[in-house]
């Protein structure tokens, strides 16, 4: 079966090691991660350059997966990526990753739902339209690995935009 092209949205500083575990599942074709040095250099070139990088990396992706850690909902670029995905009519879903163990930081607190922070002109919060999955703390990695492909296919089939 062909890999599903996705774009990962996440808080780099807090969650890059957890996100790498999801990349290693191997059934998704995700955007290549920027190195910490590349990301910092890109941010210094200005907002337009970051927006262009996001545009280039989100292009041709069928789904945007927001990987939700302890501080993801507060990150301005995550909010931008969610808005862009919605406006571009891409499928969206969220996966809480606080129960994946980071080799540097261990487990983290469950963060707020980033889709609660954004709403349509009608006042409807995106959280009422976008599904977020919260894997069990007992086997979070296995649950994600077993289900992520179906979650993505469901999001693509049922996208709300």
C-alpha cells in the first residue's frame, strides 16, 4: 500500500523526539523535519520566509496531523499551519503525544486542544469539527502505530471544510 502524504504540525522544541517516533512508524510520507539550526535560521529570515517554507512543505499533502504536546496549542506557527490547512481544504486531525516517552524529557503533561483556540466566522470552534485522538498511557505508541493510517483515511474521507 502506498504511503499517505501528510504534513506534521508540532512544537519543535518540546516534542521533536516524540514526533520522530511517529515518523519511524513508517506508513506515512511526512515532510522532512528541519534541523534545529535550519529552523532557527529560517525564523530569523522573517515571517514571509517561514510562511513560504510551510506552503512548500504542505503542498501536495493530503492531511495535516497536529501532534499535540504540552504547549502545542500556544505555538503561533502551529496556529498558522492549522488555519492554512483548513483554508486549503486539507484533512485535519490531532493526536495527543504526551504519553510518548521522550529520551531527554520523559513524558509530558497533556496539552490543550489547539483546535479550541480557532473558530470559523460563524463562531464554531474547529474542535467541534476536527477529531483529536488521545492514545492510552499504557500503550500510546502501539495504539498510534496500529490506528494512525485509519485515522488519516477517515479524516480525508470526512473532511469538514
